C-alpha cells in the first residue's frame, strides 16, 4: 500500500520511532490490564452481549452482521470482542490489552503514513506522539466499550496508507479496492468514519498536491490532468463516489440500529443544536491545549444558552477559519489541519443528538490529528531559521510529550473501576445527573447503601422527573428492607414512565411482600406485556400464580405455561426458574413432573453453590413427595437490569 522506505532515510531511526511510540503507549496505558469493566455500557457491549458470548463461531459472526446489538451495528467491533472472549473469557484484562495494542498500532502507522505523504520524519513522529499520549485519548483506550474507537482508528490510518499507495502509482483497480476494503472495515468498527472521503480530498490538496497540477499528467502518478482547477476538483470528487456509496450504506445502517436513541427536533431544537455544536468545537480546542478536568461524561448545554458564550465561540471559529484561508498558499497545512478537525467532528458535534451524550473526549480521537498536524508543521516552519533548532525543538517536544504522558497516566488511573470513574466525574463537572446516578450504582454494587442513596438523591435534586433515578433509589431502599420507601420510589417511576417494566415488576414484588397480592398480580401482568422477552418479569408472575396464598389468584395451568416459557428463554440453566416450574407443576396437580423438576433445580443449585436455594428446594420437594403443592409465599425477586 505504501511505497518502500526512501534510501536516504536511516532505517534505524525509523525503527527507533516505532519503538518509542510503542513504549510511550505502554507506559501510559499498561496499568489498564489490571482494571475492571466499568458500569457504563461495558455490560451490554461485552458481558451481556449475546453475540459476544457465543465466542468466535460462524453463527455468531453471521449474527454480528445481520443483527443490531446495544443499539449499534458494528460487526467488526463485535468480532474483535469475540476473539477476546475466545482467548480470555470475560476477564477484563485481556480486553484492555487488546485496546492498548490497537492504539499503539494506530499511532505507529500514523507516523509512517504521515512521513510517506510529506517526507518529514520528525514532524510526523511528533504528531504520532501527540496522538498516542494526549490525555484526551484515555477514554478511547481505557474504556473497553470504546474498542470502536481504537479499531476504527487503525482502519482509518490503514485507509490513508492504502490511498497514498493508490495515488503514488499509476491507476490500479486493486489498489483502489484496497482503499475501499480498509474504509469499509473502518465503518464496520465505528460509523464515525463517514467523513473519511472528505479527509482524502483535503489530502489531495496537501500534502499530496493533486489539485496543484495542471497541463500534462502528473509524472508521479495518476489523478491529475489538464483543464481548469474546477474540472480537476470534480475528477477527484468523482473518484471518491464509490467511497460515498459506502458512506450512504453506513448512514442507513446507523439510523436503523440507533433509531431508539435519536432525539427529535422537538426535544432539541435546531437553534440549540447549532449553539451546542459551536460551543463543543471551542471546548475541544481548549482541551487540546489544556487537558484538565476531563470526565467520562459532560452534562448537556442548558437551553438557557448564554448568548455571549455562544457568540464568542462562533467568532473564534470564524476568525481561525479566515486566518487559515489567508495563509493557505504559503502554509496549506494550517487550512488542511483545521478543516480536518471541523469536518471529522460533524457526525458527533451535536447536530444529530443521540442518547444522553452531548460531548465526549472520545469524539476527538481522530479529528484532533488534523490540529496536531497544523500545530507541528506550523511550529517547524517558524523555527526553521533558528540556530540549534533541532536541539531546541527536540527538547521542547520531549518536554511536551512528558507532560502529556503524565496527564494521560493520571487520567487513566480514574478508569480502574466504576466507582473511581464516576467519583472523578462528579468532582470535575457540576449538575451531572448521570454521573451521580452511575456512582450510586457502583456504590450499591459494593454494598455501600447509605452512600448510594446520597448519590441518587443528589441526582434527583438535579432532575426529580427522571424515572430511572427513582427506580434506582427504590432498588437500594429495597435492599435495605425499607419497603414503604422503596414502594413510593417505584410508584413515582411508574407515574413518570408508565412503560417502565422493571419499576412495575419491583413495585409488584414489594406489594407481594406486603400481602397485596391482587395489586401485585396486576403490575406483574402489565410488566410482562411491556417486556414479554424478559425472563425475570415472567418468572415473578409465574411464581405468584403457582404459590399465592389467595386461592382466587392461583392458576396452575397459567403458571405452568409461564414457567415453561421462562425456562425456554433461559435454556433450563437457572435453578430458581426451575423451582418456579416445579411449583407450577405441583399447583396444576402434575406431581411427578414437579418432583423431577425440583430435583433438577436442586442439583443445579448445588453445582452453582446456592445453599439457601438448595435448602428451600429440599423443603418444597418434601411437600411434593407428600402430594401437596407449595403455597407459602416467598418474597418475589427484585429485577436488577442495567441501570443506565
């Protein structure tokens, strides 16, 4: 894809740069190998992703291409997780290591691609170094879910390399297909790469200089020819049309997979989105030079937008754009770097609103390469006339990289687990509802219930109308045995969001514990109608129909049907679900089947080291042996799905 190394370059220097880039990435990010998954999408992308859990198999690969998972269509990313699962199971260290290696590979390839496009070794090495260890890269590397970034980043650089090879040689269909394949793989890792054809057009202007040639065909390769600059530009645009076809397909698949997360213009008007976009461009620009107070998630810009703040952001963007346009002939890299930055951020700058995220460090992973190119090449030109410039620039570069490495290492340390991650986010931001909520989730999982309640209450102070926060607070109150307080939170969650199946289920569980069985049955039934595919929801209703002390609410036949469905969904691998089926058989008078199923449940409970359930099963089996069903109610299990 890339021409051979020029003979006048010292190969040992090239290999030294490779080694240095690998080393600095390792020094910053190797700590992640000891880190856990975090409670921010890692569960649904990895541990609870049915495609990943199949391992690297043909059916799983087919499913990765034909199904959407976690509101995403990113088959290459899912396949990379399958490989990790095949090698490491669900041990997080292996997934972190893969992220680190992919990022290191992207940095090394970025260096060689820039060098072969420009012929400038040290500026190329410095840009790759800035890309490798800037603190803004931490989120993309240290977060397992963002495998999408590092994998698509590697494909992005491979596409640039393939394109350089295509441009620097006479036309070859195979070389062009190589560009398309690399680009297609990148889109299948993360659709943010849809702007890559635009980046290739920028590179045609500088450093490939395909737009500067007029008259006879460029002797170095194809793509240039006679005619006006406009006709030449049109030829280069037409050349990108096959890539644009891939862009259209990727956009359609993205809309299909993320339809539920797309926010309407009624929720977020166009004027607000434009204000948010202008603000985000300037914020990311500031974070490039001063990467402090970085957090995993930032609150959205308020609808009461400060006019002065937005006007200042727009003015700055206009001034920088005007300045680089004026310098485009003498310093074209300034224009290209700036447009690279502006253009690559378009899919995630806020004009299209997805989910609860307005801005994020990970969005800068590839766009800020353009800014790094502009800064490094601009600085190199300014220092061209200095005495001892190589020593001075080398020392300054080393100092900058050392400072960035220290900042990146510290930022990486916050990703150790969910608690450290969200505690840092709470400190770095204000009015961050999601950060308080997820910190509460992490504290609850570690058994620190009082601290979890405090975080949920802080989240509700920011937005008392948030159903999910009331639901989470209800869960922790239920864990503390405060049934009335938990019930009040679940009722508020259902009031705010009537189609919340888990709040309804847990509310019904509390009602059942309080002996309000008829109310509980109604809410269990409604929850099952909302989520007919969720086993825990169905299991609760099946248990109530089989064991309720109120005869009018029991139905053996219905309980059997529901319990069989639950076990089919779970593959007959859950002893508690089999326990429900046994109780249903007993209530329906099918005692031999109740005994057989009860013994199967008991054996599974022993194998899975669930002694309390095993003891309860022995008692119920004794009843079945005596020809009696089980009617003593047990507390219904509380549903604990992902809480984000």
